[in-house]
DNA sequence: ATTTAGGGTTAGATGAGGCTAAAACAGGGT
DNA sequence: ACCCTGTTTTAGCCTCATCTAACCCTAAAT
């Protein structure tokens, strides 16, 4: 049996892999999980012993197939919980992350299935992130791109807001930046800050690069080439 | 912050106290939690340091007020979860215990409140056990008595089936022994076995003392003197 | 090719929570 | 009063996940 902590490491490595395509460095994992590097090194030893990561000393790790499956299971739990909490327990999308983070390790297969049933097999969570399917096959990358890659005048649809910080999410919700809304890009500053106007709001909203980076958007269907 | 394990000890001591009125012995806790006596001794040291139990060496423990409050909080979580799982997630009353046992330590105050709201502030769980109120005041003992204290010919209403074993609970459900049903006592053997007939079933059911002991019943209102 | 800065790993300690084996105690029977 | 029996505690050890301090490797810069 895998400990909660090991699951956290696998999940973190998976998420970091989605962002970089390179081998994941010890320090990146340490920062993500808020532990020290030596702690990560020793955990990587154990994960390697169990065949969950491929390791090259001093050169980072990648998940094995098995490791990826475990990560996907944890992420499936997490996102199903987020969806369930917002749909059936009156949670706000900004506050579900923390709760799901604690519960994700402690639910049974049965619970997972009942929750998925109650939600009618959902495919995305409240932030627009894809929920891995029950077979835990590696999902394809969703389409769309970071909002930072568009220019002034572009009109886009918000697909996903992947930030985990409740404060940031509340701010975004207050300014109409949520999955599904239409955004008109007003300005992209050289240092990455994006200013945009939500179709549902009168005033514009500015997102520093670190936030904008987590906002994935797509071109509306009717505008495509 | 209290660890999950400490919460488990406090809960176990609380439950044992409901049964005996005497100081709780190390060996009783050890058996309840399936650990060895020395392990219990060292945990009792720690609980005493934190003011959660009153201890007399070689003579068992009792909970302090603070310890009792913690135990009640855990039990409230457990029973709310059991109720929620059966009401809203299609669980069978026989299978909720395990799931609740794992989740009870990991839900927030917020989650507790939302679940209680969804159930409209329930006062009993699916086994008929009282759910401690949100203020965590020590509840009074419910009325009724163990079914073993009645005699042939008595007719009683099942108030609570406090067994935690899913197999046993399934068996009881199959034979119509559930909270709310009427039971006619057929026989009480000298070694404590109770044979009874549920109003909803044709054949009778026999409960060995260890099982019958967990079935709390009350005299139907219309028969009271 | 060498240096060097910065990150990675090793070594050793800590605190939880568990175990077994051995010593110490409480309480009943004589 | 004494001893015997059974339970509790003490002593010492283990594993896990974490830390700090010290050492080592890689890769970029010269």
C-alpha cells in the first residue's frame, strides 16, 4: 500500500511534467510540496525502489507508467471531489481545493464510483481541468493555450483556471474570469501582465503573468479560420 | 494539532466508557484498536501530557472534559458521514462504517456544516446511534435497553444496531433487524442468545449474545403502562 | 580545460507510532 | 501476611517522513 505522502509526490511530479516536458528536478518537487531537497531525494529513492519513477541521479525523475497511473487516480479523486463539493454541497469553486486535497487520499473505489454516478460521469472539474477517466489512461492534452499568448483585440473563451489559491480564485470570480466566459484581451504588457474584459463585467481586470499563466483559453468556434 | 491516531484513541476510550462506567483499562483499548498494550501505555502518556485523559498508573484512564469534546467531534463526523453516505450517495447502512472511519479525521468544520445542512441537522445515524450536536455537549444516554434484557413474548421496537461489522449488519438487515422495526422476542437462551421475529419477516432470527448486545430496543409507546 | 556557482545527495538526528521481552505492580486465594 | 497470576509499565529497538549540515556533482562561464 502506498502512503498518502507517496501519492502526493507522484501527483506533484505528474503536474510538473505537464508543464515542462523535461525531467523533474528535486528542487522543483521540494518547492511544490514545501519540503527540503534531501527529503525529496530520499523519497525518490523509495519511489524508485517501487518502480514508480525513473531516476537518473543528479538529473531529475520522470514517472513510470505505473507511477503515472497512481498520479492519475489521485487527480481523478481530487477533481471528482471538487466537482461534487460545488455541485452538491454548496461549495464555492474558490474553496474546494483545500478540502479535496485532504480527502483525495482517503476515499474508496466505491466512494469514487458513487460520486462519479451522482455527477453523471463528469469530464471537467469546476476550474475546467479535465477529470481523468475511470480507466486511468493518460488523457490527451486539452486544446487551447495560455491567455498570455494572445494579443490586444483577441476574443477568447476561458477553458480552465488552474490556480489553486482560494484568494486568487475569488478575485478572478469577482471579475468575471471563470470557465465558460468570453474574454476580450485589452493589453498584454511586455512583462506578461494581461488586461482583459469579461463579457459579463463592465470594468476590465489585470492579471499578472503568474496568474495569467494558469488561465487557459480557446478561440470561440464561430471565429475559427 | 491532534494526530489521527490520537483521535482514534480518544474515540475508543469514549466508546468504552459508554459501556462500562469504570476506568478504561489499557488492555481494553489495545484490543479495540488492535495494537499491543505497551503501545497503548505510551500513547496514554502523551494524551495525559496534553490534558486529554486522567490517568492513574496501573488503574486505567478516563477522558477529561477536553478529551471528551475531541471524541465527540470525531464521533459527530463519523455519524454525519454515515448518514450522508446512505442518504445521498446510495450506500447501504452495512457498508458505511469503514468509509466513515477513514474520512472522519479529514473533513473540515465547513464540510461538517454543509453535510449537516444537507441532512437537515440529523440527530441519529443509519444505525440509530445519536449524532452529537454541533456544540459537542455530552449527550444524555438514549433510552431503551439491550434486547437481551427482555423475555419471551415481549414486543419491542429496535432503536439502534450498534455493530460495526458489515457482515453482521448485512445479516441483520436480511432478517429484518433494523432501526424502526418491531421485534417479537421468541426465546432468550441462558447463554444470552436471543431469538426473535421481525414484523416484516416470516422466519425468525437468532442472535448470539455478542450480537444481541449491540441491539438496543424500546417498548412501543402504545404498550407502556 | 578549469573554475565555480548552485543544486543534489549523503550522513546523521528527530519525533511519531508501533513492536517484543523483561520487570513491576494490584489484587485475590491461601 | 504471603504468594501467585495476570495485567501494566519500562526498556530498547524498528520504520517512516522529516530536518540540518556537510559534501559532491553538473553545467555554464571563462
